[in-house]
C-alpha cells in the first residue's frame, strides 16, 4: 500500500480542528472526500517542510504550500468533492468562492489581526501561548506583519487615504456576503443538497473561526450568530466530520482510522524533536535580536562592569500534536 500523503497544518483550538482558515479548508475537504492523509498538527510553522502552513508532502509533486494547490492535487488523486455537481453548480461554486475571497476574507483578516482589541486580547494571546518558547516571542508579531501586508495588497492604496470609511464599507459588504450565503443555503444541509462539496469546505473554513472564537470586539460575529442556518451548518460539519477533533478532544476519545490518520510520534523521537526545536528557535531569536539592533555588544575599558544579562520572560510551551 502506498504511503499516505502528509499534511502539515496549524493545531486546533476554539473548538475547531485548526484555527487557520486555509488549514481548516484542506482538512474539511479531505474529510469530505476520504483522502488518506497523515496529519501533523503543529504550532510551529518551521516544522513544516516548506516553512509555512498548510503544506502537503506528496510523492508526485513534492511539497505543496498553497491551499488551492493542495485541493487541486487531491482532485487529481481522484478525491473530488465536486464530481457529482452539474455545470451550473460548478459555476456557482466559482462565483461564491470569489465572493468569499473578495468580500469576507479581508474583513476576517481585519477582525483577527488588525482590530487592536481582538488582536491583543485574543489572536496574539492564543498564538503566543500555543507556539513553543522561544519562538512565541517573535513569530506572532511576524505573522501580524504578514497579515497587514496581505490586507494592504487586497485594499490597495485607498486604505491609506480614509481607513475609517473604508473599514465601514468593508464590514457592510461582509455582512451582505453572510446574508447572501444564508439565503443561498436556505434550509438545506449543504449548499448543493445532502452531500458536501468544495464550496461547503470553503464556507466552513471562513465561518468556523468567526463563529467559535471568543472575540472581545465581535461586530461581524454577532451578525453571523443572527443567521441561524449558517450557525447550524457549521455545527453540523463539526459534529459529522470532526466529532472529537475540535482542539479540546477528550483523552479517552478513539482516534479515527479511516481517511485521515493523525500522527502520534514515539516518545523518544518526539522529545528529541522538541529539544532541537527549542535550540533552533533560541538561536534564531538571538540572531534576530542582534540583526534588528535589539541587542548589541559594546566594548568598554578594562575593569568596566560587564553587560547586564537580558531577562526573558518564559511562557509555557504547549505543542499540540495528535
């Protein structure tokens, strides 16, 4: 039997199998299709073969690091959630995916990574606690910068002219997008009937984090919660396809052995990898501190007091890997 494909993705939290929308889309699509994946749920993107998450390690195409590339590869391997869709439904899928990326995704980035209250009290707090020491000192800030740059690319130069007015317009359009999704779903179980398709995976990956996160500033979240059929849609996918894979799984819960097996490393190798990860992270942090000018070495006259040690506050390391 051929070795299963290996998927590296962000670990779960907030009652979700992964906190990252792209990782969540791939995981959900794989569950829908029964794709045989060996899943590595990590809280350190440097453990991925590509250095970013999600990443799919394949025999045919090497390592794939884009969500759409990964799903395309799964389709080539005959794991196609859209095989039974009509041409009209296929066109609707493309239209709604484009709507999600244009109208909803920018506001999700703003909600989690730009809104100061949400970022400080929720997003950064979660990643700082989840990412192992010492990487948790600078990786969340680097991710924050990357999301800001991504949002500026989406919004263009207009975001610098009247940011407050643009923000209001974007949130209004995101609410309209959610309302349109609710109307399209209606009282159906999935968007195209009783069987899930790729559109269901994409919608769930965008709505799941917004619905489940405990955001201190949740104006878009409140609108989503007012649309009961979308809330039921997310709850149904979690209960059907991730019954004990929501980031807070009970220790006695049996592990899935069908389409998606999660990796359980042997303890000696796991401990060795954790130690190496800490050492590499510490070296990277020290190098980053010197390169950025945070720390410098100054030579003084003989007999002068040596440099005082820098005190680093160590946070608890929590590496979730199933």
